[in-house]
């Protein structure tokens, strides 16, 4: 098997994939690995593939995909894998060092008690693995750890217990302490070349060659961004936003927004689509607001209560959602919250009321 065939599900990064594949096959993967590079270029996808391979008894670099371990991993329920990716802009030190859960009390001795204390990554990784291949923890967007949280991780980075693997991703290695960097193997992933993004879009199908080329050109090497700015996708988002504002019923908004991603989406893909949707919704709300103001509070669109006020609330809610999105709040959660705000502000238009 040529080494370049490692991690076939991941676009680009041929050198990094080949290098990591070789280390994994030779059983020489380091115990701590940092993947650094801009958002949306596949760092998490690569980290997850490494984790799956680490835990798979078949010992293929990215996991065989069909054994009990790989299936548990894909289903999100592998007991030897810990994903540390809390919503929000910071990773609390309790998530690393262990600590009190909100409102809980410290359990005395062995009294288990209902979720009183977070074990934290350090304690979790120190416990015995349940499978034969050790344990793996993945700290996503590790630059969200403050100095104290990073320091709490140092000892584990230096001497990982047992046969464990610690994976970190970060948008920039420079955002982490020198002491953390010196204990990790650091791989910098570059944005994908335009041609590679274009090839990925064409292979995905259903896209005109010219659209794939222009989307790739403005994507800055991120497949998530490229998907979000495909003309068909932008149009779909605009229609979706318009429809919801007009009070059209539909399935859960989150499923419709992320519908084009299929099963294998990353948080960066979802973030890019959520951004496109929220921007479209913001534009649509502003147009309506302008029309309602011009018509002295009337329009084909009849929000509850004071229409101008409802639309201004909705504009504020859109802006807040876009801010939270950039602060790493889970995109699906933001779409759910936005759907609630829209439902609160809008109802179907009643032609008789606007005559
Ligand atoms: Zn497997």
C-alpha cells in the first residue's frame, strides 16, 4: 500500500497524511500530537481519523471502519476516546484538571453521587483503558485553554499514562505556551490549494464546473467555506430564510440548514453554512424592516405586536448569533435558538390585515 493512500477520506494534506500514516504503521506515533492550521481545512477530521486508527485493533492508520471499536467510535460512544470540545470560547480548567460540576458538592471518599464532580482529562486518561489499544483524548481548538488550563495539562503531555495518545488542534501554534509546544509533535497544516478544493467539489457531484472553480477560488482553502458559497447553496439559504420569515412551516431549521452536508460534516462545515444562513436571514430581515418602516408599520409581513420592534429584535438576534458563531458556540445550537426567535417574532401573513 503506498503511504500516500493513508487517510483517504481527507482532502489534501498529502505530505502530512503520508507522514502520519507511516508513523502509525510503524507504531511510532508520538504520545502527543498538535495539528495547527486555519479553520475549515480538515484538522479535526484528521485528528478523528488518527484517534479511530489508534483504538482499532486492526492497527490500520485510520482504523478499519468495520470492527466493534471503529463502529463505537463512529457512533460517538467509544469508552477509550474523550473529545474535549465544550461549546463557547474557553475550555474551563475543570475540564483538564477535574473539579466541581456546576452546583455540585465534592463527593466524599467513594460515594458516587449523581454527577457531582468532573473527572477532567488528566484523571480520565490515567484510568485503565477498557480496550486493548490504550486511550485517546482529543482537545479541539486547544488555544481555548487559558494559561492555567495549559499548565494543568503539561505533566500529562510529558508522561502520558499507559499507551495513550493526546491529540490537540489549534488555529495557530503560536497561541499555545512554548512548554506545551515543546512536548508535542507539531504539524502545521496549510490551507488546501485552490485546485484541490475544486477537485473535492467536483468529486462530490451535482455542481457545475464553473461554480466549483469560483467557489474554490474564494474559499481560502477551506472546503466548508467553499460549500457555503456555492451559488446553489447561497440561493437555498436565502429561500430558506425568506420562507421562515414569511411564517412557512418546515422541518427542524437545523436539519434544513445543514441538509446539504450529508452525514460526514465537521463543525467547521456547519459553521460556514450557519454563517451563510444567518447572513441571508439578516439581509432578509433588514429588507422587511425597511419595507415596514416605509409603509408606516404595514406590509405583507405581519409580525406580532409592534412590527418595527419585532424586526429590530430579530436583527439583534441575528447579529448576536453571528458573534457567538465566531466565538465557537456550536452552530446547530445557534440555529435552534434563532428558529425560536423567528417563531416568536413572526406569524403567517394575513392578507385581510394588510389591505
Ligand atoms: Zn477497526
